[in-house]
């Protein structure tokens, strides 16, 4: 049964669907396609609609409708067919995102639900932290920068060596982790706030980008680059956070070769107008990308290819199959490789160290979306099999304490701890309450525990949670002393 799900078959119905997809003020549109011999989908479309209620618009197209949709959307790169499901985020579907948003529901409709929640979460922009009463200062980084965007970066103030301010660096090049911008011992110029635990806002160093690119590229260079916006005939390549080139093709559909956010090896050549880029062969050796800051480390590191031992993917030879079947097989191979090569899933989520970590703290759906996004971005397929995400419940007092906790430590750190506590990951320490306390004994079968959020020290913020079977219920978050 398809229930109340609209099935588009005629040319007028497909025209309505195309008009809906082109709207920019809407929920994500999830389009499921039927095979040539199907009258109803082989997967549970009713369950998908129920799980995406108020989150997405679900529509079905039959085989003839898929053909019409392909014509009206300008080709297969923007269409869906052969039993696949495609998610059309508002506006973003034009940028060649089918490598992430074209999904086969034969595996599980949960993957579709998770991807929709991630897309909804990514559209939220938190409020910037206002900076007032700043003091001119320079800070020397005193720790080794981390690749973890939730990790704090600290330094030693040169005007007052007793102060070790937190360096709020996300405003320099948003989305780039600290270890790609800085190194221990670097001196940063900027301004800091007053107080015992100050924040330091570094300034972008004076830099002649064109001169440095000329020195770095010369006539030609093979280097690592970041994939930006992807379109069928052109791909934006970032060779520096503020310098881009394009790979252009009038023959091949580049959306099947490149994915936004991935790291690729390219050849960059100097031209009279600037630079141009082309894909590099496997035999060419790439050097590190250009440093983002003068004297700093490379702003972009090559991908770490890490297949699991003993895992060998067999790709069967394809012969005498239709274009549609070949495309399905190609996407299945891509999905298998994506599960094994975790480094290609570069998060590229902007560091929120300079922002208040309140992402609708009273909204349970937003937090659940953030949990799903963090879980799938940090753990590979093999990790998720060892640490599955359980059923999550939230007590009535949790969100009030959650808001206060996000003012004490960065939101990303709190979110990371919530996910680690939920899956029972050993990276986050949890402990029982002492015997005789109000939480020392089981309550209706629930075992009460507490977990550390930022660090295992007295007075540090903690989470109180309860476990019962395969369910985890978060009851409270806040300062340790308030929970005693």
C-alpha cells in the first residue's frame, strides 16, 4: 500500500513535482521511483512517510514518470529512477549531491531518514558570540592543535603570562580544523576578553596570497585540493581557503566523479588569467597543499586510505546490462567503498568555538538530528556495528540543564559526550552513584549513572543518565555540585 502518498504518472503531475523541487522555501522533497514492472514499491513507503512527518515531503513516480522527470530536470544527473530514492534539499540539489542524496531503500529506509535529519540540521545557523571590552594582546599557542573540531585550542598571553585564554579561531577560515591552520609555538596577534578565563580572537595575518600562490604553483604543480561546489559540467576546486580553480568538462557528467567535501589530487597550471586545474593520474606524486597561514602547516592534508584488514571488495564485471542497471551497480560499489574509506567522509562542519552552542536547546528534534549527524560522521561502519545507537529518551529536566552546560563548555563537546554516553563508548568515563545516595539504587528497573562531559575533574560538568535494556534516558546535565 502507498497510503496517502502522491504517485506522479502523467506529464502534468511530473510538472507539478518539478515545480515543487525548484521551490527554495520548503522541506526536503523525497522522491521514490518504481521499477518498470512495479505498481507499488518493494520497501515500506508508509513507514517512511510516518517517520518523516513534518520533516520532508514524500512523493512516488512510476517508471514512465521517471522518464518524464529526467527530461524535465535536464538529464539523469538530476533525476531518479530504477527503484532508487533521491532527496532534493531546498536549493542544494543543483550542486551535484546525488552521491550522498541518491539512496537505495533496499538496504534500509533508516538511511533515508538519517540523511533528511542531517540536511535539516545543517540548515541551522547558530548565533555569533558577541565580543565586547576587548584588550589588545598576542598569544603563543601552548598545545598541539587537534583535528577534532570540538577540541579547545589554548595559548599563553604575552601581556599577562598568568592567563591562558581559549583561542576562538573559527572566524579565520570557517570549517578548517585547528591542526590544519596552526602549530604549537605559533604567535597570534589579536584581541582578548577580560577575566580569569578569557577568550582570544586572533586576526588573519597579513599575507600576499597571489605572490605565495605564484611561488607554490610556479608553472605547474600536483597537489591535494578540496572539492567545493559540484555541477554536471564544472567542479570548484579549492587550492587555498581563498583561492579556487575549476575543472570543466563538456563531455562527462562530473557529478558522478566528484563529491563536495572530498579531498582529491589535482594538477594546477599557471595561465595568463590565473590558474587552471585538471584531475591528476594515480602515478603522479602530490605535494602538501599550500599553508593557510604564513609559516603554518599545510591547510589541507591528503586523505588517509584505511581499509579494514581482510576486507576485499569484489566488483563483478558488467556486460550486456542497461545503463540503468550499470548505474545501480556503480552506486552500490560507491556505497561499499564509502563505508570502508572513512577519511573521505570529511566533516567540513564549521568549528563553533566562536559561537554560543545553543542549537534550539529546548527542541528535542534538533538535538536528535545533531546526535545522528555526529554519530555517522565520527564512526565508520565497523565502529557502528560495535557501538550501535540505542533508543534515546529525554527526561523533562534535561534540556534546561543542557542549555546551561553549553555555556560552560562548547556545544560540540557536549554533543560528543552525549553520543559517547549513549553508545557506551570507553572514550567517555561513566560511573555509578555511591550506595545510599538517591540514585544509588535502581528505580523501576533503570540503572542510574553519570558521565563526564569535558574532563574527569571535581566540579566539571556531567550528565546523569539511566539505562534499561537497550534504552538510554538522559535525565539531567549541568555542574557536578548542582547534582549532589
